[in-house]
C-alpha cells in the first residue's frame, strides 16, 4: 500500500471545530460520509467515491443554481468512529487549498455525537465561511438521515 500523503498545514493555521448530535446511529452516519454523500450533501449523480485509504473522491453541490466541485482523498477510516479526508474547493470555498476534514463519531443514546474539525484554511475569511456553513450542512444531514432509506 502506498504511503498516505497528509497535506502540510503548517503554513495554513486557520482551523474550525463544530459539534452536532444526529438522530441516527454511528453506522448510518459513517455510511453517509463514505458511501452516501449524494443522499444528504452532493448533487445526485455527481459522486465518485470509493471509501478506501488514499482513494480520491469527487462530488458537486449546487447552491443558488451554481455548481461547486469538491475533491479530496481518504486519509483515515475507522468504521462507525472516524472519517478523515482532504477537502479541496475553489473560489468561495477553500480557495484551492487542500484542507483536512476530520469527522469523529461517538454513540450518544440512540444517536451520534459528531465532532467535525476542518483544518488548513489559508485565511480567516475561508475558515469563517465554513464555520457558518458546516452547522447548516450537518443539520441537513440529520434531516436526510431521519428519512427512510
């Protein structure tokens, strides 16, 4: 297996952390982040994703009739506990910087406490935009996971 190439974030110190409790079991949340992005986040038909370490992925979101491509690679996968990926978007996103998103899952009652850390932003503006967006994205994930598969 090739070595995992983790981006050097030392020159990009802007990070954020957000937490959310979802009404779905950790296994369902893990699948949402590794195999079912088009169910809750990505535009249907745009996902190319194989949840294996070092495998690249691609998907698009659509916001206000504009498409937003997202790219990355899987860095770490611990089923039902942890997903770590690189995350690259263009203007208005990570500005082309390869950032790292770490999603930690902890059982909480019948649901899941999710702790999302997004690291390596090039500037405060990009970080702050994501700090506003991630809670809305996680709320959308919770709503979609509440619906029958």
